[in-house]
C-alpha cells in the first residue's frame, strides 16, 4: 500500500501565519495520505488520523494539532472532522498543486480535558 504519515512541531513562522503567535501551546502539524484507491472508504484513514492524534496528545504533549488540506479534498476533510478536527481558517493560495496555487483549510484538533492520560 502506498501511504505516508508525518508529524512535526510547528515553528514560530507557522505559528505567526496561523495566528498562534501569542500561545505557549505545544502545536504539531500532521500530513498523511493513502495513495491507493483500493484502500479508500474502509476506515483506514480515520484509524490512522485518530491514532496519530492520540499519540501526539498523549506521548508528545501536544496541545493542538493542525493540518491544511486543500478545500477541494472533501473526502479528507470529512475524515478529519470525524476525528475531531475543526476548520478554523481559510488559507488562500496555500499549496502549489498541479501548477496552480490552491486554497486550503487550516484544521485544528485541540486537547480535551483529561486527554493526556
């Protein structure tokens, strides 16, 4: 199966871009994809995203996790919302894709009380 997941602590430059510069929160970014159609619509993406989010909260001490999917990627956005992520800001012309800059959503998952157990 062709897939990828990565996560990284957000740098100050990105905190400024996303409007988090005044926060002392630990914020991680997360990117992932499942590249083979045969594995879509089987719950794998939901399991992947929810598992990595739990890991980042419980093991890495993240207060927030952010992603920036293209607004046209409705399948991914639906998956992320099922996992507790919320759209918080439109990022115009954020990603170069197929020769043009595309708008993206900044989506955020925030630590819930008691979630760091």
